[in-house]
C-alpha cells in the first residue's frame, strides 16, 4: 500500500503549467513541522515535501492557493529520475496528490501576518515527465500573495460564520 496524507503550509505560490496535450499539472512544496524540537538548537524543524497534482485539481490549487496557506494533501509517494542539463541523473521523490483540501478560508488567511519570511526549502524545480507528457513553459496567472494569521484561531469554525455546539454524546470515544 502506498498512501501519504500531509497537512502543512505552502512554502511558495504553486506553479501551474500545461502539458503539450493541454493537461494541467501543478507543483508546490508543503512545509510540515516535525512533532519535536532539535535537542542541540532547541529549534523546531520542518520537512519540505514536493507535491504534484493534475487536471482540474491542479487548476484549482494554482488559482486559489498561495504561499503560507494551510493545505491537506492525500496521494501516493512516487520516485522518478531524469538527466539534467549537465547529463547527470537526478532522482526525485514526491507525492502525487489524488485529493487536495484547502483548510482555511480566504478570510482567515487575510486576517494576520504576512508569510513572506517563511523559509524556502532547498529544492531544485525539475521538469516533470509523466507518461510522456512534459509541461510546457506556459503558466497561468499566479495567485496573489495573501497574508494570514500565523497563530491558530481560538475557534476553528469561526471562518464559517456560525458557532458549532458539540456535546459529549456527539463524540465517538
């Protein structure tokens, strides 16, 4: 079984492209905090996971998501390789997403601090070759950066405009 589920924040605006057969493909990187701190430095570390999504979902991610936004990704881990311009073989590991969910509303994302200081992962963007399809250089309009609140909201349902009441009888445990 090969299944990956990720929740994290985009490290940069997604890159939406189209293959020569006009199929949408979007690449982005998700920063995911590790659940522990580095003992030597006391700093919390993060993993930077490359994600690829195709077709209508790719267009939606390219249109509605931007750097710093919280996102959930479900998919499979894929490895591939290609020869770079110098003739060296480059190996790539990434998640090919089958399901993407936007975890905060635009209103919630525009109420706080700006994420322009979010660290960029040391990732080389690679040409994508999937079943003979390679993205061309035509990109769609990039979404504008939106600012967002770094701290979690006190009420996770506040963005939906109504209060949600949950009793102990509603809980499965």
